[in-house]
C-alpha cells in the first residue's frame, strides 16, 4: 500500500476559456478510484476554481486584482468540487472537500490538526480533494501556487509519492515550445545539476505556477523522502501508468537524508520573522557540530520578532539554516555577543540557547 498525492494544474483541469475538462477529469478520477480499490491511499490537490469561476461569471480573462480572484474562486470552487464528487462517486469512491490556507500549516497546532484530519479521511477510505482557500487567502498568506501546496500536503500526510500532472511531458533542458533542441530529463538525482538548465515560469492562461515552481515542489518533496514525478496529464492513461510504476515524465528520486516532521514543518511551513547573523565559530558549530546557537556567537539581529518566532541564521550573506528563537529581537540585541554568565546576569530567566539545536534545521 502506498500513500500518493496527485496534483492537477489549471491547464489539466480547465481549458484556456475556463471550461472544465470533464472527460480528462473522469479519467483521472477513474485512475484514483482504481488505486484506492487496490489499497493505495490517495490525496488530490487541484487547481481550477478561479478558472471555473471566471467562465461562469463571463469575465474576459483571469482577473488580476486580489479581490476579483477571490470572488471568482468563490463562484468556481463549489462547481469544481461537485465535478470531482460526482466523478469519484460514479467510481464508488467517497470524496472529501478540504480547503487550506498558508495559515493552516504555518501554525504548529493547526498543522497537526490538518494532518490528523487528513489521516482520518484516508483511514476511512475517502479521497481528500484539496485546494487553497483562495476566497480568504491574500498575497501575504497564500501558498503562491498549488505546486507548493501539493508539496506541503505530501509532507503533511507523509506521502510515498507526489505526482504532478501538467501540460508537458516533464522537465526539459529548455522550453520545448521555443527550443527544438530541448530534451526531456528522465531522472533527477542532483538538484544542483538543474542550475544549468533553462527552467521557465511560463504558465497557462489560468495558471500561476510554471515548470520552475514544479521543480521547487519536487525539491521540497524529495528532501522529505518523497519520490516525485512530473508528467503530462493530458495523455490518456498516464496517471494509471505512473501509479502502476511505469516510467513517465521526469522522476525526481527521493533523497536519503530525511528530517523529522517537526523540522520539515519548520523548514517549509513556518515563516521567518527576522534574521540572526553569526560569527564563523557559531556557523561552524551549527553546520558541523550539531550544536545550539548561543548569544555569544551572534554579531547582528535583524528585524523585529517575538520569542517563539522562526528566524533565519546567516553567516555574512550565506544562509546557514532556520530555527525557533528563544528570545524576542530586543532581548537578543541586548545579549548578542555576550557569554552565558553575562547573559544570566542581564536576563536571569532567559534561556541559555538563543536557538536550541532541536529547533534548528540546516538550509
């Protein structure tokens, strides 16, 4: 039995005119239901609510203002979910609508609650159909696009595989629409090698991602030990083939080094509120020794944050990692560079560690 997250981009869900591609979605739902009957647990992350709403409202194209995007989503989301509900029901499978915002995963308590709810739905044999709650999300608190949301969900539920269905056959060495010499990349094990490729951010008429965001999602997922496939969802039978283990699109191999659920949440979900600049000794202790960060190693505190907020830890311009700070910014400025004895004299009840090693993750 495997746990799989399947992400459908706007180009798969709807035409450029915003009409839902029900025949294609029927094929996807049939493959999902077959996998479910075979014992797999499946989560669907879907785009398309704004595209659907845009068409229903008769708008000339995808809106750009945030309030218009939210209104279009409010119109389209119910209609979009109804299609999934009916198509999965026809296959004997129960769908469950789940709308998430970035706030739902950035706070640890709601993150754990979302994980428990999704786990219960999967235990009951339902297929969660997840979308971002565009009606209430803003630029400051949104996932940005559903590729990032899909990676977050895959990490959240502890998936074995993430499948991203898009309108191309996978990752290419260049944009195949403009470069006839572009070659599909069949397998990725080293993300550093991708820096030499021309990975675009071009999207469909109703999309917000592009190939670059899909590669970033694959980077996130594989860091959590989740194999990721980007493939052409417009090709009949491709999802069923991938779920059966066939080689399709581009495979991103899961990395061996894995982090705890908490550190994955810290790395990808909890937003940074400031930054701490450390000296060379502290940087080395964090990188190589797995040590906690003490005030004595801090040379600068940037931004305003409270105790318990996440902060980036830098050595010069280089990002070392991210951690939960035991001090508010003002307190940390007062003790930065001081040895532990001096810190205790100045702040008797303060923690010895500015960032404890258990609450720190390397970049």
